[in-house]
């Protein structure tokens, strides 16, 4: 039976970190089932889901502290289970707007009020080329309950975005 271990790692960025982590995971007998990695500021950040049999996951979990010390990373692990199947439709939301405090919270609140799960979220800020204005871009993968009327959701989302002056799209995910 497959077991799962979430690994979170943060540390100074340098070439080879992904290679070193991937090798350590494979050497423990685990596979990488899912992974997100990015550089935030000057820091390497990673969220990873490793999977394997009970012994392999236990070995990887027991080696996390020494691996963190060896690679100069703050590593946190947590056991988890496989995600249960859900009757949801995957959608992608893309938003661009003038940056201001609170936008992400307002968008998250819109979806939470409708029992829509946020599965993945990326944000980044940038300076608009023509105006020099500080902008923010959000990309959000959501799971819409199958019984939610998508036309009504689109209308409500359009009204929500218009009220906050957000340029946005809500489209089915192309997986």
C-alpha cells in the first residue's frame, strides 16, 4: 500500500538543490508524486509529495533532518494520505490588476463563500511597462462542485471582478 510524505524545504538558492533532493528521495526508495518549486526573493522554496511503501517513506522521513543539515535547508515533513476522489470540475482563474493590499484575500473569500476549493495559487507582482504602475497577477486553479451552476458562477465572478476593477478570466482547466 502506498504511503505519502509531504516535504517542505526553504533555503538559500544554489545550483544543484533539485538534483540533490531528487537523489535523496530516490535513494530512500521513494518517488516524487507531485512537486512545486520556486525562488522567492533569494530563497529556494519547495513543496513536494513523495510516495513509496511504508519502509521507504519511514526511511525518507527519518533522514529529513540530516538531509536538511547537509543541504543547508530548513526541511519540514508531514505524513498524508492519498486525496479522495471528488465530484468537482477543474477551472483556472487568471487575474491582473493594480496592486493593492487585500486583493488575494478578497478573491479567496469569493470562492470560499461558494464552497469552491483553491487547489493551487500563484501570484507575482510587476511594474507595468507603459505606466510604471505596480501590478499583481494571480493564477488560481479551483475545483468547482459539479452541482454548482457554472453560468451563475461566471455572472457572479464577472460582477465581483467589475466591482474591484480586476481584469479576469474563468475557464475550464485544460489538463
